[in-house]
């Protein structure tokens, strides 16, 4: 298999320096097949809408509450959160230093 676009390793420092794509609130860092890794660091509020793929969030820093399907869960650095394709989800009441990796994967509609 070939190397993912973006390489095999992305550092937090490189992620913080990456620019969001036009019309997106996250920066694409790596992709390969159906998988993509993005850097997401919303400020003030999280305007997310449901996505077409399953996704994992790996919290780099900060804390707050993750809303998923009407359920609220506290989160902090090092936590991993999951949202299935099509599910309502967003971050609420998060700290100013909140930042996360987002891993999208699988077919549209989820696995």
C-alpha cells in the first residue's frame, strides 16, 4: 500500500499550524482510502452537523461536554469519543484550549 497523503506521522505542532480548508472548520492532515485525519479546534461554539462517516475524536487538550444523541458526557485530554455516521453530536461548554484529532473512516452511512 502507498503512503497516506500527509505522511505516516503528523505532530500536534504541525496540526496547530495547518490551515482549515475553505468552507470547513477543520484542517485535513492525512487521508488514505476511506480514512481521513483532521485537526479541529473550535472557538466559542461548535456548529457541527451530523457527518456521513463514522468518526473518532481523540482529545489533545481542553475539557468540556460532548453531546451525542441527547446524552452529555464530560471529556478531557486523552479521551476518545465516538459518533456514528448521521448521529447528532457536538462539543459544549468547552475550554478555550480545546483541540482534538478527528478520524473519519468507513463508508458513507457508517459501518
